[in-house]
C-alpha cells in the first residue's frame, strides 16, 4: 500500500473513531463542519481525499490536532 492510500486509511479510521467517541452521527459532524453527510461517509470509507482545509476543520471540530486526526 502506498503512502497516499495509507494516509487516507488512517484518516478514515480516526475520523470515524473520534466521531463515535463523541456520540455524534455523521449528520451532526457534517453540520458542525458545514459539509454533507455523504461526504463524511465517503471520507470514513477512504473514498474521498479531503483538502487540508477540510482536514483542519474536522480536527478543530473534533478537538484534536491535524496530526492526531491523520495519524492517531
């Protein structure tokens, strides 16, 4: 697996984990970051390659650093 796929897989895993730890649905997270639920779902399945701006918004919303979101 290449570094890009590994990074997306890590992001997907940690995004879902952090969202569930907070007891949030995909809809709630999407509302907080100004996104669509399907986009959150696609990111959690590793199907989307979000921009750095989106990753920063997600990290801020979830109360973690970008590094923690991407690497765990």
